C-alpha cells in the first residue's frame, strides 16, 4: 500500500501510532520495545512490558490510533541519502530517451520508501552537458521539485546541486539558487580527464562513450573542451560561493579527492564533506581534518569500486568513512548497512548511523532527523530479512505511513 504524504515538514494528519514487538535500533544499541508516535513526533520509547501493555490498553480505548506489530523485525530511523543521481536515469534511462520530468520525479520518489529512504538529496549536476547535466533540464528539475514539495510529497525531497567547476556559464545559476534558498547541499566536481575519478589514462573517454553513446571523435572534442575550461576555472569565485553556501547553512562537499593536497585545497572552499576519495591515504587525511568522508553503498555491496578506486569497506575498517550514500543505486543503501553488520565490519547501530544520523549531522538537520529519539520526527522504517537480505515492510515519514508491504505465501 502506498499513499501520498501531504506534508513533508514533519507535521502529520495520520493517527497516533504504537509500534510494538520490534528490535529498535537506537543510536548506540538495539533494544526490544515499542515506539509511540503522536502528531508526527516520537513521544515515547518503551522497554518495560508493563509500560507497553498499559500503552496498548490506552490505544485500544481511544480512536484515531494505529497499532503496528513489528513481530521481531528491526525498527530503524529512516535513511537519509545525501548523494544519489538515479533520478537522472529515471528521466533519461538511455541516451536520447528523455521522459517527462514530472513523470520521472513521481515514479522515482515512489520507489524510495521501498528502500527505506525517507530523505533524499536528489543529486542534480550543473555542467558537463551530458545526460540531464545541461542547464535547462537541471533548472527545470529543481523548480519542479520545489513546486511538488509545496503540494504533496511521500518522502522529504531535497536538492543536492553538483557543480562542475569547469562550467563557467553555470556560475550565475549556482549563485541564484544559493540566494533563493533552492538547494540544500552543494558539491564541487571536477570530471576532467587525468585526475580524480578519471586519473587512469583513457578512463574518461571510455565512460562517456559507454554511457552517452558518443563516437571516439565526439568524445575527443568533449575532452579538449573540458581540459581547456579546467585551465580557465576562477577558483577564487568558487571559493566565495562556497563560503556563501556555508553562511546560508548549506553544507559543501568536494568530490573524488585524489590526494591529501586536494583535501587541503577543498578545506579553503568551506568543504566539510569529502565524497568518494580515490585512495585510503586521502580518506584518512580528510578524516583527520574533521571532514566527513562519504563512501558509496554499491561499493560496499559489490566489495569493489566500479572505477577500481578505494574499496569503501577498507575506509570503514580504517575509521576513515562516516557516511554511506546510495550514489547511483538506491536499493544498495539498506543492503550495505546489513552487510557491514553481518560481516562484523561494524555493529548494526554504527552501520545504521552511517546512513541516518551521520548524514543528518553533516547536513545540519540532526535536531529533527536521523535517529530514533523522543522529540524527533517519526521517520521510521520496519525491516525484515529474507535469506539474509533486508527488505522494508513499512515506511513512515513524519508519522504518515507511506508504504506498507506484505508477502503472499
């Protein structure tokens, strides 16, 4: 069952809820107990049998209430995904196959509660000119998400603007969105060949030809243009815009840092998050500087980087990664959490924090979201296991059940 959530700011028109018999994953421990939700807020965490029985009786005597039996399943805070560009593939699943953006947003959003994601920072790229990464499509999607949020929402839709540093023409767009408060997270990217993600010779060309369907001749033109523009970047202007973002409460990230020196440079731009550092030394250096390192859940699930760079699990084992994101594959986020716990890399509460509390802290929303605590928004998921794999049986956003699933045996 799915239903729209007419409010995305934590208010609720749903009934009171009592979630019973679950294994509740708190910040540091897993406890057996029950949760009470009222007006979209967690109001009690009960562990004593007498307290739970009394609350159950109280619920039975009152109307406008709902009892959810978690029957031994895990009760987790809703996942907060700070980097996922899968909405671009929803709009354009193959080169030259653009679907209506309204359809793409609606269809993509309704998939997210199935994966336990209650807050999504849709990662939209300004620059490159490939796929949806063109100015007009990006601006249309940002405006669409804002209009949509004003009318209805199933989850908390937020905007992560990924700015390609060589996209000089996009500077006024970035500045406008910062001033208008229409983005919630900013990252600086440099996808020029020969550094970062594409340090290996020829790796950029292979990626573009495979994913965008361009010829070797066309990709060579793209490469030449990117290299020229990269040499013309106004770094001081980008630094000023980064500091403007921080001043407005917007966290700033670097992307694909390939050396400690790159991290040091990024710090001067107001960067507090390093996304997908290329090697372990760089990840460790960022962590030592107090920068939160974000690694990809698909990397955890597959056990390897798709670009043969840093293995996420190695960074986590070294204490050099604080945040998990789904990157390009939303269903990987929940799977990665349980894989890390099952394999003893970290305990379950720590794995959960990497996809809930830590991203909330990094993006400065942890007062209301990111963990199961009294007074916080009731963004909650109930998770069962099937043959070792986690699957969501219920997703609650702001006290509203937006997804519920049962299995036919």
